[in-house]
C-alpha cells in the first residue's frame, strides 16, 4: 500500500480538493442535523407557525444540496485520481514490454501479462476511487461531528471516543485475514486468464492432436479454483460487514440509552441537544463503517499493485541505445561478436561466449540442431536482445552506442513466419519503408517473385489480407517479406530458416531473390539446406548454446565431425 499511497499523494491538487470537499461535507452534515432538529423542535414543541420555519426548511434544502454536490465531487475526484494512476501503471507496463518485446514475449504466459495489464490494473481502481477519498473523509468528518457533539454534551462525546476505536481495530484484523486470501484470488485469476488465452491461441493445434478435452478439464479446474478463492474473499467481506454493522449499532444504542436516561430520568439535557446528538451519532459511525469497507477494497488493490510492481521490477535485459549516428559510407557495416552470451531466466537456456566477425558483404550461415541457439544469436545480432555478457560491435563501436532508429533503418529481419497486418497487400509490402510510390512497391514485388500472384487477384495490390496474413500461404507471406526487404534496401539482412517448409518452386524463387539482395548487403542466415550452407563465406555451428565450429564448408567438413555428420545426413536424404 505504501507505493499506492505515494502515487495518490503525489497528485497534490486532487488531495487538497478532497480535503476541502471533506470539510464541506462535514459542515453540511452538522448543518443538516441542526436544521432538522430546529424544525422538529419548532413545529412539535414550540408550536411555531409554518411561516417561521420556512427559512429553516430553505436552509435544510441548501445543506442537503451542498452535501449531495460535494459527495458527487468527492467520487469524481477519486475516479479522476484512479484513471491517472491506472494510465500510469499501464504506460509503465507497455513501456517495459515494448522496450524489449522479444524478451518480454518469451518470459511467462502472454495471457498472464494481459491479465496483469488489464485485470490487475483495474483492481487498483478501488484504492484511488474509494479508499483514499473515504479515508480523507473519515479523518475529517467524524472529528467535526465529535467536536459538534462535545459542544452539546460531554459524556456523549466521551462515549463516542471510547467506542470508535473498536471499528478501526476490527478493520486491521480483517485486513490481516483478507490479505492472503486476496493474493490467492488474484493469483488464481491471473493463472486462469493466462491459461484461457493461451488455449484459445492454440485451439486449432489442440483440436488436431486430440488434446482439447484435456485442456478443457484444466481450464475447468482453473476456473473452479478462481471461483473458490473469490468466494473465500467474499465470505470474509460479508462477515466483516456484519461485524462492523453490529459494533456501530451497539455503539449507537449505548449513546441513545445514555441520552434517554439523562433526558427522561435526570432531565439534565435539553431536547435540542439530545435529538441533535442522536442524529449525528449514526453519521459518525457510518463514516467509520464506510472506512472499513473502503479498507477492505484497499487491501485488494494493494495485492493487485504488488503484482504490477513485481512485473515491472522483473529483470528483463534490454539494449540501451545511444545517440551516435551510424555512418556506413555506402557499404554494409562490419559486425563483431565479442564473447556474446545470453540466458533466458536463471535456469533457462544459455548462449555461451560467441566470438565471430562478419566483414561487409559477407554471407554467413548459422547452423545447428533445433534448440542449439540459432534464433537467439540472430536476435542478439539484430539488437532485439541484449547480451548478458560480452557484446556486439558495429564498425568497431558497441552497437548500443548508436541510435536505435539508425540501426533498424539498415536492418531487415525475415523470420520463418513473417507477420502481415490487417490491410492491403500494398500496405504490407510498404510497412518497412517510408514515402514509397506504387511503382516502387510493384517493382519490389516483381523482384521477390510475387508480382504475378498479386496481379492475378481481383483487386491486385489493393487486395485486403487478414490479421497475421490470413488468406495467404506460407510461401506467399515469405515473398511479401522479401518484397519488404527489396523496398527497404537494407545493409544487413537476417534470415531465420526462410525456406523451411516451402515447395521447391517457391524455394527457387526465394533463393534467386536472396542472391540479388546479397549483392548489396551482409546476409546472415539460419539455415539447414545444404545448398544455402555450401555457398556461405562463413559458417557458424552451434550446439547447446556453444560455438563448436567456424569456417568455410570445405574446412568444416575436414575438421568438425559434428558438421560432417550433419552434411552426411542431408546428402543421404535422412530426416534432419
């Protein structure tokens, strides 16, 4: 809660406004009690004519309107504070995820992140919209009521002072009881959300492999766990509300009995004072009860805030870009890996001390078994992951010294499954370049070998495609990605197994396109195909995150048994 309190009280103007509003509400409550008692006394005890109480009725109406208005403003101020706080939390989370999206996407369930970004952030709302305004009112209005009661009768005020601490004491007790249950509830909700979203994303695969029923059972168990945790929290909340109501009613009863004895038996208190105190007493305890309810909501918010804080504080390596311009002098930059290492979490896969140099215009192939670290190395070269040890130099300077925009302007990364956005084919080709004409888009499509396919469509380049390229085959998406590279004309091109899973004809088209792009770029390819590997200027062989071989094809055949075995398997046509 400490962190939330700092955020709340950093909005000084809102807090000051809430204090002023609380003073106004307290004055309106006391004024309301005064006018109501004065009207009752005038009509029923003094038999005053209606005309004489009209000013009192007007005064009562005014204070009622004032109380309603300032109560509304208090709620509005709380909502405003909550909206600003939630916006700040979401912005911080999005900045963290966007700063290094590759690493962020690899850590934990995507559904869990969505749950924290949406649900946990929404759960923080009640702290600002309910808890803070109510606590400010509770620290001001009951004190004002207490002062008003003391001016009328000393012993009634003392009775209020004695009974009032029981409510905050019980609040603290309930807070201790609910904290663990609230944490469990939020954890169950996060797990349920994460599992549900991830299941939806992979529903087709689960269905095809007959695993949908088992996943359905897991979701059901997760849902029931969340239900049970929620009911536990609600049970405590209902019991606490009952106990707070019981304590406040008992206290009001004691005050009423004490006033009745003094008014009827001892006759040492006036009707005005007795009735005035009886009207104010429920208001006094109502604010303490409302504070108890707000305190319960605040405890839930503190659990949600802790989840957000833990997520923000979770260490995610990222590249801290500098401000130096990247000057290329009409040729690709020289790239050097100096003991580059990377680890996914503490116990995860590790890429260990990779040393390699890539001169301008070089053709590099990265090979190795599945899971050996090829894609991770490509991400480090691309600047998407920051090495945990060692580094990467470009033209003799650390990559992180350069401007991020300058580096990515010179880089194209084509993965096994290039992402296409909802829009036209022309829009998707042009996504990697700025201020391009239709003729340039068509020329890029021609060079990538997809122009004939596009022109055969009814709407040509204006044909819409769905999110993630729905409506296009894998080979067609690959050729759109190649067209992007032709349009951008980068100095460095990274390919992540670009021809895996494609038919022979599509592969030949892509190979021809890659050869043309390679004439003006440094090309680094994660590859399995023998004809791609053989033509490379340099081959890097990875095994379980370690660089176990480096050199040209003929040299590697002679000196690296693992590489020789891999080539033998390919030449023999065996499964890779």
